[in-house]
């Protein structure tokens, strides 16, 4: 029971911080300004880890590689800590290659969850009277996910179904990702 509680706390904390790093990466890639409540939150959650990494890891064009590396490092650290906890109880630790693969797949799953959250928040913000700055940021973040779908999807009666299609596609990607992760981890264990 204690391991489950610690695992939950670690998963929530790392998910929040790594997710903020991925959101920072995405905001910079889309050119979304940080002078808004969402941007300030992202910067306050990530500056402590991203700014020191930037001294050693340069950006690649619009890709903030320091944010990506920070998110990956957090996921690797999470899996190493869980492996150490479980290894201490069961007498065996997870191989490093499996830890890196699990961290990578977790990061990809977190990115898909972030896309889902952005889409849902942008839809809700479009229905409600929210702060215009927040609404603008959410619409700007959702646009790269929705624009490719909007190009070919008709709008029956003026109803934009692109968020629904995008959410279904993200769920399909999540399923595929789960099967890929299972296959890769099995090959690591067998091989």
C-alpha cells in the first residue's frame, strides 16, 4: 500500500512538472507568448530546471530542446526511483534499457494527454466567458492540432466537429502507443 501511495505522489508530481516542460516546449514551438496567466504558470514551474539546462543544450530552431530534455530526465528519474523502491522490496531492479524505454513511452503518453487537455480546455473556454487572454492562448495552442482536420472536415450547420475528431485520433494514438510499448518492453525482457 505504501508503494502505491508513493508511486501515485511521484506520478502526479513528475507528471505536473514534465507536463509543464512539454507545454513550455509546445508554447515556444507555436510562438505562443508567455505574458499571460498560463505562460507565467509554465515559466514558474519550469525555470528552475530548464534555464540551467540551456547553458549546455542549445535550441534547435523553434524546438526548445532544454525543455524536452528536462521532461525526459524527470521521467527517467521517476522510473529509477520506482525501480529502486520496488527493487528494494523484491530484490531486483529494472534494467536501465527498460527504464529508458518506459520513460520515453511515458513522455509520449504525457504529450498525448497534454494535447487532450489543451483541446478540452479550448472547447470549454469557447463555450464560457473566460478571460480573453486565457481564451486566446488556448485557441492558439489548439490551432495546430485542429487546423489540419478543419481543412478537410465539413462544418455541418456551422458546428465545428474538429475537436471531437482530434480527441478520437489522440485516443487511437494512445492505444497504438500502448501496444508499441508492450511490444518493445517484451522484446527487451526476452532479448
